């Protein structure tokens, strides 16, 4: 049972859990492999946030089960959100699965692989694995998960049931972890949690994200620090001022607002109305004029009318987010919204989502044109050798969810190098540029 393969699905928080589990396995003497044909054990770190994610997780488990039936695998372990939510169902319906590891038991992964049982702990437990992570993102950028769980209980969201109440990770541990990542070559540190903006309230009695950011900014080697998952109602003047004043913090803010119609926001259980959203966004843009604002929206929430949809479109047109994603509502068992009347047909959800994304594509294209002629710092990600084109990201682009900068250069770079680029062109979501060392 020496060779273990990991399949990590879902969000960046899951990625961090996977990296800690890999660290524990390495420390125990296991060999990590990416080849399922040579693996003795497969661990699937699953996602259960929405139906599509659940199906992807199930498909991966079923594929592993086929390998086990053929004799290639000796053991299958399912970890993560699907395991936390449907432990009994997984073991019953897919008997090839040997062990279950829930979201709050990542520190028990070695015991699960070694046949010491299933580990689905209380959702409010906070595992703090004593290991250094095995970074899987390439090393030049890494995620720092600063908290677990959520207390918001939005009516559409299953996360509090899967991940428990909000628990901040102690600041001294986060700083030590960030120092380890920086020493390993991480240039861009991306702070994630179900919600980053209330960090510290449970441990220290007040919001401590600004203080955490200041401590992280002092770490040598880190060049960019990026903030994700900032709930609008929790953004304080102190946080805005910290972002504006600390050179290492990207002028980028991810604000998951979900909708702009007051009626829909109320049914969602959100804590802001449209007027408050506009006030917060206006304040951020006034204090940080070059800020890139990202948001995520939900189309087709139960009871959403055509008027609600038109109001959302009008809000998107007016606000002109630099980055925006829209998802159709997913009806999740165990959430209040699943029982709401006036569920929207899938075809209507999809049409409304397309409306939003078509509008955002035009806005994004317009904003891209505004960057032409400007000089921007770009972090290099790699190269397209057949086209002799380098790929990178500006401060406006988080990995995996935003666009890229494609650039011409005769230079020879390493992933993670940050270079000056003159923007020469744009597409709907991407920019083209020329490295300044060409001149």
C-alpha cells in the first residue's frame, strides 16, 4: 500500500486540504504518484457544493471502483465534502470504497489508508495537521486558508452543514505557514476561506484580517497577496485602507454578492440590499481607484422574476465589474431554498445566465481596450512553445477564474517571475502585451 494517488476536486479550500494530506502521507513514508495504473490506493478529495460538482465526484469514485475491480487498486478512500455529507450512502452504493474521511478529519488520512476505520468528525472540529504542505499549484502561487466553515447560513448554501461554524485558524500558525511557502518559492499568496472578511472574530473578538495582512506583508519573498471571498457587508474602512497602503497587496477584491434585486437578496438570506452594495463598491473604488472587482452571481433563484433579472442586468451594466461569473441556481437538499415555491425551469435559468455573461463579456472587452498602452506588472505562468508566446497574469487576474496576459518576449523566464509588460491588445477576457525587455 505504498503508492498513493490523489484526485482533488472542487474549490481552492479543498486544494489546501489535499496539500496537507499529501504532506502527512509524505511524512509517513508513502510514495505519491499521478499514475492510477501504478497506484495501490486512490484518495478522492470530493466536492458537494452543487449538483454538477457532486456528479463529477461520483464519476471519479466510480472510475476508481472499476480499476479496483480489475485488480489495479487495493484501496479507495473518499475524502472531502461529499464524504462528509453522504458517508453512509457512498459506502452502501459503492462498496468498493474502503474508507471515508470527512472535511474536519483531514489529519486522519493515514489512518484511513491503513484500514483503521472511517473518520467523519463533528463538522465544527478544526483539524490542524502538523506537517508542511505539498504544494500542488506549481509553487510560485499558493493558497492560504485562513478559516474554516461559515456562520452566514444563506438559504441556498449547504456549506455550514458540510464545514461547520466559522473557525479562524490562529494567526501565528498562518504566518508560519506563509513563511514556509515563501521559502519554497511562493511569490503570490492567495487568502481564502468561506469568508475571509470576518477572520479573527471568534478567536480575538474582532476582525483581524487587516492585522493578518500586515504581518504577511512583512514576509520576505512574497510579492503579491490576493484576497478572495470578501463579503461586502463585512468590509471595513480599516481593511480598505490596508489594501490601499500595503504595496504587496493586489488591488483586487472578490465580492460574492449573488444578486442585486432586494427581493431576491432577502430570499437568499443575504445581509445587504442593493443600495448598500452600491455604497460599499463606491467606497472601495474611491479609495482604490485602480481596484479590480470580481463578483459571482446566481441566476434563476426560486421566485426570481423577469423584473428581478432585468434589475440584475441593469446593476451589472451600471457597476461594470472588472471580473464576473454567473452560475445557475442549484437546488440542494437540506437547504431552505430547496423547499421554496416558484422553482425556475432550467431553460430559464440558463437563458438568464447567458444574458448576464453576454453583457459581462462586452463590459470586459471594453475594460480590456482601456488597458492598451499601459504598463503592468505580470507574473509569468508558462510558455506556449509552439507559438513562442509567454502566459502570465496581472494583478487583476486570480488563477483559475480570471483571464491571462499573452506576451511576446525574447526573454527566458521562470514561472513566478514578475516582469513589466506594455499592453498592446485585448480580447474579451484576456490581454496581449510585449515584455519591456524587448525594447
